[in-house]
């Protein structure tokens, strides 16, 4: 890679603006209170949901929409990530405003190709008319991308990964400590391992350890 | 009922309850000494570990150091920026609670890197003041108390010996690694791992339920101070264990010996505890940080820092890593981080274009968010496909010896303070060119292994955003007080009631995970400590 291109690449890479290494127990509490929005106004929720649906799309398998990633983000923005709520507000308003200016509709009402075009430009920091001051477009993109991943893959108690669709997509059986021992045969795949959500705690997998 | 009367002066104050501290606490209480243990982190319960999910614990949250503030820069010419960089634990038991438990003996030449490979420009290589023969019985003891599981042969250095626990059962992905390395003419052996493969010494056998590395073990199958040494120490009645005690200064008396440790409790209240002897085991970063904060007229540059080396020569390994996609399902989400390893490529060989070496281990992404973090910036259909491949992504990880460099150091940040008003520690670090060549070499070798395995594709991965939990070197041992902080017994050259028994005492880093060496070395030092105490040489 040419030096000038590399410098530009490093400059444009987005920085995630929420803590990656933070436990989020208050988010779980907020999610436990129900799925009513607590941070995002209806238009903001729609925009978040539409962005999440492009980051982890629905194809033959459930995606961010089915997992409830927007719900996770809404709860996180009321809890450990509350410092990012003003950024979200400003960025979402900026996105919808420039979509209306350019395409005549808000982000959520654009077709898939146009939505992806907007997000690609955000990711690269080349989105025209980005007027949010709190962060560069690529930083907001990195942030909502990470939030979407958390919403898709964190334990459902945080408000996302509804019906364990994220874990099912990955073939991850969930936390197994409470359901008992896994046998050597199960380690080799000769016997199945039931996912944690299908096994009552304490039932074990039949055998424990030798 | 009146509260228990607190002692006025303890025999020993141990600061930090991780791998080194846990051993010292156990051995010294066993020898009849009164010990006060000050641990900055909380005391976590097994019920906590049972309930941990990945977000509660994400890459070392909760017990790990959620409030840790540090700053980072590459060189002295830069201003360090706040960044949570260190993947260390801060709880009773320290990083030794969430570790992956791979447990190795350093190779004989890894104690003598300077003699073996000569000086390297820009590096501060030094020989350890001990050798493999002296360490051998202490490694025996460490393996026995930690219940290391492995095969009959660790590597060519110890044929015929058996580990305390037999090897763990393989997973479906293991045969892929096995076939691939054998095809290339390498000799795989079970990775020695301090997780019980059966009930051992009153601790359960592993339940193979996964969520092992980066999590505490809910059944104590994985060895740790909270499973092994601390329960015994508490049972003696001679241990006063104080969690959430943040030591910020060691106060000296008029003779230059440490008189007291000053700490803040969870409510921010100030306390002082007196002891005759002080053992620092706060980790390579924490111990150096405390010494540097403990300034006085006699020790202007920090306690026991006449050499100027406290905080310097900071090392943390390089971790070359490759993922590869293979048609065989891994089942890497079950069981501990075990499997096999190869050491055929470990020996230092300057003809390769660098010195020192690394072990290569079979590994797997084990949990969803950690795996997803390796996706780089992928989104859309590409991200979804990446997530879908989880069952088929195998991994290879190397633990690469990095060179000590005088300018790589931890010191006190001049600007940033933590919540208690203490200066945060500032890490200045840039890898020596040798480290980068070593890393690139092993990445290439791992991709060859992946190809030999029949991988559909393979790619280099940065497991940890450049960081690790393996901090070493900041209070190096040596025979010359001008070139080292500690003597061969991990005792300060200058302050005769100060001992530092964590990874900070390592002069060089070796090409293996450091914990078993920290534990073995602590047994060696504890033995000396107790003998000196019995000879009334410790006042």
C-alpha cells in the first residue's frame, strides 16, 4: 500500500465510542423492565432498527431485527452507555436529515441499496452533508456496529438476542455450567449437547465427568 | 460482640493475591506466620462464576479490572493517551482466576537468553540469576499443587515423567490439528494445563461446560489461589484477608525499611497496617506502580529504585495467531483451553533472522462476542457469514518471547488520576524489531499448518488488540544491584524487608505463558523466606 493511502486509511477508520470492556448490569435491569422505549424517540428507534438490519441482515436466518438489537441499544443508552445518547440523537437526526435532502425520505424508508450506500459512506467518512459535531461519521458507524453485535450476541437478559437467534446462528449452545457436565463423547460430537435454554438447570447431560 | 482485635504488627504483609501472592500467603501461614493480605479487587464467589455471561465479563470486565485507568504511548516522545489496555484481573486471586491455565516450564536456555544469544542491539537481555536445574523441584511442587494435566511427555526435556492429572479428553477439532502437524513432521503433545481432568486434591474435575479462559471456574477444577492456597491459609486462622484494599504507599522508617502499608478501603477511608516483612505481588504493573508512588527523601525515584530500573524492561510477549476455516466442527466452546501443542519450532536460531522462539498451541474461539471481535470491520452479509462459520473456525496461537527494552516501562502518568486521586500508571511500549520478525515468522508457520490441515482459508488474527495479560519484567532479578532491582531471592537489593514475587521479577519473558513459572518461583522464594525467618535473619 502506498504511504499516503495508508495514512488516509488509518485516519478514516472509525473509533467505537462506547466502552468495549465494560460489564453492563444496569442494561440488564433496564431490559428486565420491559421492551418499551426508554431512550429513543419513535423516529430514532426506527432509524436505529433500520441501521441494525443492514449491519446484521435477515436472510434465510434471523438477523438484528428479529434479535431486537434496537431494544438492546435503547436500554444500554439508558444505562452504562448513557454518555453516548446525545451522540446517537445528533447522529440519527443528521442521517435522517441528509437522507431526506438527498433522496426525499428518511433512512428507514430507503431501499436496501440506498441504505447500504449511506452506511458505506459513513463507514469511510465520506458521507456528504454529515453535520453532526459530536463525532465523525465513521466513529458513529463503528459505535452502532459494535452495539449491534452486542445486541445480537449478548445474553438475552440484556434485551437483545431474542429467542437466542444470535447463538442459534452461530451454533453456540449458551452457558452450560448450570446444566451439568459434558462427556468425552459429547466433546467429540458422538452425542449431542442440548443448548442451555432447552435444558432445565441441574438436569445434566447424562454422565457428568469420569 | 466486640469486633476481633486487629493485630498491631503482622509478621508479613502481602500485597496482591494472584499467582505469586497466593503462594506466599499459603506457605507463610503454614509456617506459622501472621499474614495480612491486601487485595485491591473484590472477593468474588463461585456463584458469581456460575452466573457469568460474556457481557458481564466481556474481555475481562467484572472481576477483571472494570475501573482500571491507564495511559499508553509508544515512546517517550509521545503523550500517553487513556486506554484500557491491560488484560489483567483485579480480584482476590488476581489474573490467576480467569487464566487459560496453560502451565509450562521455561526451557533451560530461556533462563540464560543473554548467554545463549548474546547482546541484541536495542534490547536489555539479561540472564536470570537462577537456572532450570534450581527451578526444577519448584516446578514439580507447582505442578503438584496446581494439578497440572498432561501426557507422559511435556517436551523432549522431561521424558517419562507423568503429570498429576491425565490429559483432558479431545474435542472433535483436535484431530485436525493432530493430523496437520504430524503431516509436517512435528510432534504434538498435550498442552499442560492446570485444570483437573478428574477429582484431585479435594477439587472437582472439569465439567467441560466451556466458558473457561476469561472466566472464573465455578467448581474449582481450574487451579487458582482461591481454589488452592487461600482456603488453606484462611483455615490456619493466621490470615487476615482484606479485599478492596487499594495500597497507595509503602511508608519507611528511619533506617530505610518499610514500616507500614497505607491503603484506601472501598469507602475511600484511609488505613495503615504494619508488618515486619512486605511481599509485593501486585503484578508487574501494580507492584512497580506502588514502588514508584512510594517516594521519600531517601528514595526520590521510588522505593527500592536506586538502580532506576523499577518499572523498566516491561514485557508482555507477542501473540502470533491464525484462524482457519475447516469442514470439521471444532466444539471449541466446550471444555477448557486444552488440546495439543508443538515445540518443534521453539528453539532460538539466529539463522531464521531473529532470536528466541515460541510454542504453538491448538486453540479455538470459544465464545460468541470474543469470536465476533475478530471480524474486523465486517458488516452486512459478510458479517453474518463470518458469524455463521463459528463452529468451523479453528485457531493456532503462539506465545512468543519478546525482548526486554530499557525504554519500555511503566511509570506514573503526570496528568491523569484515578477515582482515588492517585496517578494512573503510564505504559510506554514499542516492540523491538526482533519481536515483530518473530511474530511474522510464526504467523507464516501457522498458516502452513492450516494449509496442511486442509483449511479452506486461513487468516492472521490480532487476538487482543495488541495487548496481553502476561506482564513481566518491571522489577528484574539479578546479582548486580546496579543492573537489577531484586536479588536472586526476589528480595530488594536496597530494602531488606521488601520482596517482589510476581512476574515483575522476570529478567526475560520466555516463549510460554508465565504463570507456572511465577508459581514455582514463589515456592522457591517462600522456602528461602521461611528458612531465613527460622534462622531469625528476618526481623
